């Protein structure tokens, strides 16, 4: 089983991101599950959502304590909420930011986790460019596909096309493709340069 925890703020589409991931899993013929964990349900409040993938039926329903991957949609949460809780050293991490891990004050992660498991993606900027709105959720899933290989870019775009209207789907799919390419380029150079 592969387990994903997504951190963001109300209004950023955190729950939708988990739903899209589960749809992408279904598209690939896997069993998948997505569910939110709400605290205060107001815009801007921290929100967590979860997604699981497996080749067998998923029976567990508990929140994910030890994730295989963490997606952070809002970098302002990095030093406010324990977003890395339970993330193992061999886990995967993708952060919505145009800044690198050192700039974000996360150099300790660079020493404890494999370089090819850590990326930052300017998802908000890509969303603004392709969708016209600052919603990083679908964008980050393109990056997640490139980083982990757990779902393919094709399944992510298929999920986007199922969830959104044609106009919204086109922009979100384009932004997800851009994130996929951005992460692919980072991974190619991960041994040579600091993650940007």
C-alpha cells in the first residue's frame, strides 16, 4: 500500500487533490481511497487530506500517520504545523514553492532523505499561468506523478478531465503537465544542483 498525506489551507483544493489522486489510481486499475480531516472549516485554516493506493481492497479507514509521500500545498505551513510528522527517511516530499529547500530552512531534509525524493514546484505560479487562479492542487499532482511514479501523468490528466468542466480541465491538465516536466528536469539534475 502507498499512502499520501496532503497539507494545505481551506480554499486551496486539498480535499479535491486527494480525490483526484484516488481517481487516478482507479484509472490505473488499482484500489484507491481518499478522505479529508477537517478542523476549522474556514478559508485559510489548515486542512489535511489523505489518499491510499493498493493492488488489493483497502480496508483501513484511519488517518495516515506514517505516509509514504507528503504533498504540501501551502509553504506557510512548513514552520507552523508538523507537516513532516511520520514521514520516513525514504519517503517522498513535494512542496509548492519556487524556493529551494535551503531557502525554505529545510536543509536537514537534504541530509536525511534521498535527493531524488525531494522537490519543490512553483505550483501556484503554474496554476495562475494555465488556469488563471492560484489553486496548486491539480498542478502538484503532475509533480507527484513525476516524483513517485505511483500514478502516471496520463491517469492524473484523466482524473482532472473526469472531475472538472472541459475549460477548467484543459488548464489544470496543462499545469499538471508543466509540473511533471519541472520535476522531471529537477530529478535529472538532482545529483548536480540543489533542489530548486
